[in-house]
């Protein structure tokens, strides 16, 4: 019994360390795409300027394409503007991925005890549980990352500490958890699809190879890329609503367009209705391009790095013993 318990401790430690490292690497690499995604998602005006019947522009968008948005941010905020929110982003990524992968491994162990380890839905259910656990454990950092990445110039907050103080002063502790319900609702299907599809694609890839370990990092990367793309496309509308909740009431410069009113965080249904009424169906997919460009490699890097680091740690521990 003690040997089994020791083995589980080693596996949990390996999962936490592997998740933290892979999450930190992934977050830094895709940081600029994350900033672009957020800027588009919290922009209330249409991506393309609306044209009145008279031919005059009636609504002007700050950002109209990914290329133009990158150029604008670099011009107005410098190259560092592409990594806005990096500190809370890293502080989010490390505990989120660490808790997520520990929860994932524990969910798999629990499923195994119930005799459901090989059930087709097990990876999806385990992924949903892991995503929810990671979100609850790290949510304030998610809100701070979004706030700092969305604010632009001039800054509303000069850094993470000032942002925490400002949000706490205005709305109390609950302000740091604004949108957590929507985020859990969004992350559960996303994580379920990400991990479930990754597991399914990996099994398919292994069936086509004589040696399942052949080109393991590249195979994991490609499977993670496909899983991340499909998962993000399927849940993007909820991600847009989540970002509106997180920046509701943020008094950023009007040069970025209309501000997201605090009433946007009244309820998810009200937020979705507001987007549909004022922005149409396209409003639910604002930032979809940078989102997919970010989510796909982020998932690929995270999953591939995790598998390699986890295997190395477990192998290292077995050699020592």
C-alpha cells in the first residue's frame, strides 16, 4: 500500500511540475496573439467599419484586421505592448496548468477505479473536471491578465498590484472573481474537447505506426494542434462573453471605441443577447483568427511539453529507486 501511495505522490508531483513548466513556455510564446485576441473581443464596434446608406462611415473600429492591429499596437505602445499582461499571464498559466494536469491525472485514476478508464467519454469528462479545477485555482490572475492586456494607452493601471488595488477598491473581493461562473462554463467544454480530442487523435496516430513512441514530440504536437483548433472554434462565443464580463466597467481611453458597460456582467444571457442585438452573429467570433492562431500552438506546445517532461520525470524517479 505504501509503495502505491508513494507512486501516486511521484505521479502527482510530476504532473504539477510538468504542467507548470509547459504552461509557462506556452504562455510566453503565444503572448502577442493573446493580446490581439483580447483587443478584438472587447471591441464593441464591428471589425469592419459599418457604412451608412449615404456612404459615410457611421462606426469606426480601432482594429480592423490582425495585421493592422499588430502594427497599431507596436506603433502606439511599442513592441512591449504585444506582451501586455505577461506577468499575471504567467502567474495564471503556472498554477492553472499545474492544477489542471494534477486534476486530470486524478480524474483518470478515479475513472480507473470505477472501471471506466477505457470508456470513450472518459478523456472528455476528465478534461472538463481538470479545466474547471485549474480555472477556480487561478481565476484572479486570468481577470488581471485580461484587464492589463485590454486597457491600451494611456494605461488605466500601471501594473498588476495597482490593478488589484483598483478593482478591490471599486468592487471588493468579488470584483476579482467577476465572470468566474462564465469562465468555468466556457472552460469545461473547451478542456473536455481539448483533452478528449487529443487522446482520440493520439490513439489514431498510434494505430498508424509500428512503433508508438516514434517521433513522439512531433506526433504529440500535431495532435495537440488539431485538438486545440477544434476546441477553440467550438467554444469561442463563450470566450467573447467571458472577456466582456472581465473588462465590464474598465475606463479605458475612448480612442479604443465604446467601453464595455458594467451592465454587461449582469448575466450571461443578457451579455449574449446584447452581442447578438448590437453586433450580430459575427460579434460572437470577434478575435477568432488570433484566438485559433494562439490556441492551436498553445495547446500543441503545452500538451507536447507536458508529455515529454512528465515521461522524463517519471523515468528519472524510477531509475533513482
